[in-house]
C-alpha cells in the first residue's frame, strides 16, 4: 500500500494537467480522477481521441449548463464530442478556459499511441492546451529492451531521434534520449515496472533527461518517486 496518493506524489494542481506518451495514459487519468474527485470537481477529456470512459460518467457533446447540472450531484465527469463512426470522443467544443471555470481539475489525454508502450511524436503531436500547468509523460517499461518496430509508436521517428534503425533495441537510454530531444515533459512516469525493471533503468532515464521521474505499476496501485 502506498503511503502517498498518486495525485499527491505527482503534485497535481488545480487547472489543466496534460498526459502524453504511451503505456497507460488512460489508466493514469482514471487513478488521478478517482482521487481528485474527493478534493473538487474533475473533468476528463481529450485533445485527440479517446473512447468514452467505462468507469467515469460521460456526457457527449455537452454544454456548460449540462456540466454544471451534473456537478450538482457528482464530482467526476468524462466529456467529448462524440463521433458515431469511430465511437470515440474528440476535443469538446467548450474551451479549456471555460472548463477551468466550472471544474477544479481538468485532466487531458493529449496524445495517441495505438496501444504501444513507447512513443515518439510527429510534428503535430502532442496536442497540448495552452492552459496546461504541467505535462506528464508516461512510458511503458514493458517496451524496454525490445525491438523498436515492435514497441514504439512512430517507430521511424524514434529510430531517427536515436540514430538507430527500427530493427534496433529500444533501450532505456534510447527512450530517455527521445524524451529529452522532444522536450515536452515536466515529469515522467514509468509504468508497468516489474521485478525485471531495475532501478538502474529508471536511473538512466532520470540522468539523461534531467526530468523528475516517477515509476511503478498503476494497475497494481504501486507508485514511487525516484530519488537520485
């Protein structure tokens, strides 16, 4: 059992928090939303595409009035513009500035990863609201030390940024160098850490990026800060 909540560990502040990367974005947001709803009103939404949440109440194509009415009896809501063909939500029509006036915490899934554990970005990614007060990049440790083409979304870009090929290995060093080169994250969360993932791998990412690193296994309710 953790001695500190995930939202406290990551120091989630009132306003917009954007989650990018791969290997557990939605799980991270669900964990944070479940904690933060005890502190204030929470909205989960996206700037890209997500499936409507299966564990948080959802309103498709909401108005400000819809959200305010919902918050009279419940503190946690998933919203987006619903597409009947893809059955996914995209960015709602309400601005993030307006969302921040009616919710305390706005958690944004601001990236896509095709279900792969590691991610590099095209020029148009991630899609970050200007209102973001912090950007947390998640990466899946289950992709470490496996072939880049098998575990990295945008594998060609990943390879280019690390002076490698898609048939080379996605070492922690290469993952760290991609994160450092792209320079989006304020904090890093390394998810799906098991007994096979040693502190040396986490240390490598912290040392190369120079960014505050956290790690654990979200589905197992385990999370820790890496202290250099």
